[in-house]
C-alpha cells in the first residue's frame, strides 16, 4: 500500500512538472473576413473569449466599412452632392476622422475619397481594366478630401459633390487591429498574434517558444506568399505592409496595382515595390496601415522626408529592385528604432542602401 501511494505521488509530481514546463496550447481561429484570411491566436488569459469576441468584432468592422446596400458608405455615396448630412456609426466616423487628419498632413497622398478611382480601375475584381483618359479625368475630378465634411457633434458626414465615394481599404484593417488590441487587453491576453491577411499584424508579448514573434517581410516578386526577404522579431508592436504585389493585373508588360496616387488617378509609380512600417503604442495598427499606403504613394525620397516630420514614432522600410537585387531603404521617425536594428535573416538577394 505504501509503495502504491509512493508511485501515485511520483506520477502526480511528473504530471505537474510537465504542466508547468510546457507552454500552454494556443487558442487559434482562422476565417475569411475583410476580403482576406484573418487569424487570431491567444496564448493566455481568457483565450477563448478573446479570440471569439475578436472574430465577431472583425465581422462587425467588415460590415460597417463595406459598400453594401444600407451601409454608411453607400448612404454617403447616394446622398453625395445633395447637401444632406448622413448619420455615421462611431467606428466608421473614427476612421473618417483619422483619414482626414492624415489627408491634411500628407497633402492628400492619403485620401479615402479616392473611391471613384478605385472603383473605375476595379483592381482585384473581374472587371479590372485600364480606363480611358476621359474616364480617368472624370473619376479624378470627384476625388478630394476637402470635399468630405465631418460633423463630430452629430457623428455625421457628407460628400459635397455628386459622383464622390469613400473607400476605407487603406485604413480598415489597421483600425481593426487596434480594436483587437483592446479586446485582448480586456480579456487579459498578454501573448498572442493577430494577422489580417499578413498585411496588417500585431504581435502581443512572446510566441509559444517564449521568444519575440517572427514576422516575415514578404518577397515582393515571389508567387509563394511565405517566401521572405527578411524577418522582423516583434513584441507588442504592429506591422503593416503595402505593395504592388498584393492586388494587381498585368497588361502589355505593365503592372497595374491597387495603390493610387490621388493626383494622377493611376497606380502610384515611384519605383517602390513595397513598404513596411512598424510602430508601438496606442493606434499603432491604424498608424502603420495609413503610413504604408502614404509612403508607397510618396516614394522613397519624399516618403523619407515626410516620415521625419510627421510626428509619429515609426520605423519604415522601402523595398526597391535593381535587376535581381532588392534594395532596402530604411527611414525612422521619433523614438522608433532603425529598421537595420530590427530586421534579421535578410535574404542574399537583398541589400541595404547606404545612408
Ligand atoms: P492592403 O489592402 O493590401 O493591405 P493598403 O493598406 O495599401 O493595402 O490599402 C490599399 C487600398 O486602399 C486600395 O485597395 C484602395 O481601396 C485604397 N487606396 C488606394 N490608394 C489610396 C490612397 N492614396 N489613399 C487612401 N486609400 C487608398
Ligand atoms: Mg495601408
């Protein structure tokens, strides 16, 4: 009997040790939301509630930011130019407010009223085409952030000209990341990862290996979305990327992609293939999402100068190409670290540009 108790005690101790040594099983869910594959993973805290609430939240933002019948954006489009104010949900209003703030700062390089141009080109849809000059001029004439008016006291908005429309594709995923951060915090999740199609991500704490999360910087010319040019080891930081490889079509050897210069109404053509931005702190998701599109439109030289004075703490990477070599150009603002000090595992085909 004594021996039996002894053995039982030994087994119990062994089980307990296994439990304290092994990392907890992460709780993960993946779904197609916001037109992309989203993954939410939580390691600790109220993991199940955090992930399930996070998924429901993404569905909500997806519906709110859509152009579907009855949505805020569709009602805004339908009443464009008729002088009527349209009541807007708090979430979409917040996105519009931040968009306008950055439209002003970027002198319109970031502009959610680019909707008519986005719609005309139809990149990523079966209707994608190179529009005629006349069509382009018409669409461009309806773009302009000054023609989107917001009334904060009534949470309402209006577009001052018929033919205008809003597209939130460059901010909604980043905004949703910030919402997921709040949900994780509420449920005490300290370690986890959220990824919205890989283009907007947030790394919470450490990975199950108890190390910073390893986020890949996508190879801009590989068909394999898992081929990386470098790795960003991240802890409590947001990372967004914008590139000409995400949604595009080719015609007569020209690549037409989904990031537009609002001035020309054409896909921004500055020689930049991709931009990645990393930031920490409140609104880091929205900030990085806005900045990648902005810096892509501005290009390397203008983008670097803009970043220095924009008042955010962010690390940016521009990716260019010369022959078979990819050029990495880093830019930093505020207290953020230099990208050269962040990135590891840089591929042989990539080279840092001399400062
Ligand atoms: P992704 O959606 O692949 O993460 P982005 O964050 O760069 O890429 O957003 C691109 C989307 O933003 C486009 O599909 C379009 O809807 C919209 N957009 C394109 N150009 C601009 C611009 N200059 N300002 C604001 N939004 C833009
Ligand atoms: Mg963006």
